[in-house]
C-alpha cells in the first residue's frame, strides 16, 4: 500500500504542478544516457554528448547531384526530415541492385524515396486490426502506405516486428531502416532480430529518431540500439549530421565529436514544388 500511496501522491503532484513533469522526463533521459554510455568502451567516440558524427555530405558524394532530391515529402506529422530521406536514397544508390527492408511504413515516404534507387523494397507495418486495437482512427489507418502503394518494386507486408518470421522474406538485405516503435525495449528487440536474421557482412542499418532533433541524442533509443547490437557486430556506429538518424556501417568513415551547437555550415538550398495526386 505504501508504494501505491506514494504513486498516487506523485500523480496528484503532477496534476497540481504540471511543470514537475519536466524533472521526471529529465531524470528518465539521464537514466537512459547512463545505460547507453555503459557501452562506450565498445563504441569509440560515444560520450555524454552522443555518438561521433559523420557528415551527411560524406554519404551524398555517392549520389549524383541530379539525384539529390527528395520526393515524395508531405511535411506531415510523425515523418522523417528531408535529410533523413536523402540519406536513405544516397545509401541505397551506393549499393548495386540494393535490397532494402524497413520496419514502419507510415505514409510510405521512406519506401517511395528509396524505391527510386533500390531494386527491391520491403516495408513491414502492423496490420489494420492491430493498429485499430492500439487506438488508430480510420483516417490514421488510411494514410499508411499513401505514397508507397502501387509501386512495382515495393512489397507491403503486414505483421508485428516482434514476432514476424523474417526467414520468409528472402533476405539478407543491403540496407535496413528501423523506424517502428521507438521505446527502448522495442528498439532493442528490433535491432537484435534484424541482426540475427537479415544482415550480411556488408549491410548498413539505419535507426530513425535516434535524436530528438539534429545534435540532440534521444538516449532511450540509443540505449536500445547499444543493448540490441550483437557482440559480433564489429562495425562503426555513428550519428549522421543534419539528420535524426544513427547508422551502423560495416566499414569506417570519418567522424567528428558530437556537438549540440555546430556551426550552420554546410547549409542547404531547397527548391519546393507543390504536387497533387
């Protein structure tokens, strides 16, 4: 009863003083940070400010300037940054006849962008029944795969990444994007299962929302990544500048220390065109 009384008093305090939630969240982030940093001996460059940073421009060198574009892009809630999608396109373009797999379809922006550079794209998402059970509205369900349905080289699969039989996918894959449930246990599980079933020695793995914004680590996700990576994964783990993505690379790339306030260079030029389906 003492624990229940304490919990109820804590909730009552939050109701009376909502600003106290900031302290709760900060303490929680600190705890996840400590769990992630416990793996710093294995991941060189990992420190209190996050992972070492690889420049987005390093990856864009593989993508011809005429192909350095992002389309489709909806500027909708819950999606990726344009730079996240450009990174995926560049990574796919750099792999001959790239085979791409992702967890989390949402509007299909990532799958549709990568499909322009990859030979095979497979996207896995919860089915309508599970999404409804989780409180998804009909309008929310209808937007899943909006941009990716109807493209010949995109395969849509319904299932739960926690239990799906990955041996049926015809893997391994060259590029994998983990963008499903971002809670620690789910990230840890998805990471472990992907590396167990879908990765070959040259596979690149990308995790979305490894930062809350560029330069600001999301420590719960990073802790899940660290704890899900198998001991045999000897590649390099980096944050990519100007993005929300962490990336596992089989080979080494140049990096800089994490910096929450980097100089605003390089910068980007955007040309926007309004499209209607």
